[in-house]
C-alpha cells in the first residue's frame, strides 16, 4: 500500500511538473504550428536552412512556453515594475548608443545584441496589470492618466527608432489593459475624436517612408514596380488561390519570387495562394479558437492582475493576426508585423510563445489554487 501510494505521488508530481500545458490551447496551437510549417517549408524552398531554422524556433518557443507556464502569476507580478524599468532604460540606451541597421536604430549591444522594444510587448501589459491590481476597488481617473503616461514613454522611444509596427503592438497591448481595467466608452470615443483631429499633426511628424506606405495603401498602382510592388503582388497571390488554392508547393507567385519577404511578413500571401479561401477559413477559425480560449482563461482568472494580463495578451495575438492579414490584403499599411506562429522569425516567435506560456500559467495556477 505504501509503495503504491509512493508511486502514485511520484507520477502525480511528474504530471504537475512536466504535463502543464493547457490541453485546449496546446491542440489549437499545435494545429496552427502545423499550418505554419507547411507554409514556411514551401516559401523557404530557395532559402537553404530556413525551414530547419523555423523548426529550431518552434523548439525554443516550446521551451520558453514551458518555463513561463511554470512561473506563478504572483511571481510575475513581483517582477513587473523592475522589468518595465529595465526595458525603458534599454530603450533609452538604444536612443543614445544603439546600432543602426537599414536606417533604423533599434538594437543595442550589451554583450549580446538585443532589440529592447520586444521586451516592452510583454513588460508593458505586465506592469499595467500590476499597477491596476494595486489600486483594485479604488481606481480613479488619474490612475488611467498615469497608465497612459506609462504607455506613452516606451511607445515614444520606439517611434523614435523608428519602428511603427512594434510601437503599434506595444500601444495596443497597453490600451487593452487600460480598457479592461474599466476605461469608459465615453472617454474612448473622446480619445478617438481627438486622435482624428490630430491626424494633420501626426502626418507632419511621420518619416518619409511612413508617409509613402500610407500613400501606397491608398493607390498602390501609382508606383507598381516600387513602393506598391509588395501590396500588388500579395493581393494577386491571395486572389489567385481561389476557393481551394493551387496546392502545397505549387504557388507560382511565391516560387517565381514575386512575393517579397515571403517567409516572414508576407507568409499569409503564400498560404492563401496554395490553400485558397478554404485554407484561410481554417486558419481564421483556429485563430478565433485560440483567442476565445485565451479570453475564457482571462474571465476565469482569480485576480484582477491575472485577468488583465491574460486579456491583454490574448487580444495582442488578435492584433498581430489582424494587422498582418490586413497589410498583406492591402487594407492596412505595410508595417512589418509577423503572422503569429506562422511566420519565420526568432524574436517575435519567442515573444508570442512567452505570452502563450503566461496564459497557461494563469490557467494552471488557478486550478492548483482550487485543488
């Protein structure tokens, strides 16, 4: 009896330590990763080693996810403010001493070369969730103002690099936390009207390449072989896929090299051409299921901190997918945002995996508290 009890305890201990992934999230994410592998393997035919690199990124992402799922939300809350302050300090370091590549100053060498703006995609919602948790039950208007300032500081530093795509993702992550904390619709509408009124000022502050992207969105045919080339070719690829697509590895736009950045930002065009409207429908359903599961985890979370964090991380994944599909389809400007868990790329993939791992941690530790 003692031996049986000891064996049962040992098995249960192993299960709690290693089999920690949320089952629903794991199945949905596994299917998305499978579709991503199909798309990248096709798009990377002329890039030796890139598909193998994608598989390595998946392996690293799973490890990061597992580590994040092990960390209790209470510990994350404890380190929220220090992570935010380190992230802002690194962004200031980038502004002063950053490395310049392709005309942008986005990286810094601290023994290893890192892109601090990626840290803020998680550090900002983490810190804002901590901030509102500390004020639970007595949140005032000035708290929303202070949260807005905490969002504006890193976003301003990221825009200065310049990096419009990452700034958009960071500001959306911050907004989601503020909105879920109870920001009124009246104020949101007021801010929206103010934003529209400030568009002339914003336009004057944009860099030339950013203005060109907006103008290209309005009329890509004005420069079909230059700035409009990306959008024109990607929309041709999406349309040529038809209902069922041309078949895996048979996309002519991709393999004749008409689609630029086809393994990263424009992977959705490759997927659409080869798998058609039906394939896109399957991918959209999987994303909706992923987002739905994340929102269920947020709704069932035991604390305000974990609810806000889970909700913001889930809606951030929605923002990634919406912006990428929108820019590839020609309804949004090209801003360099990857398609979640489909696009090739290391840093963004690890950031997204860390977010999913945090969702799993919130769900797992809720169950542990209940039992």
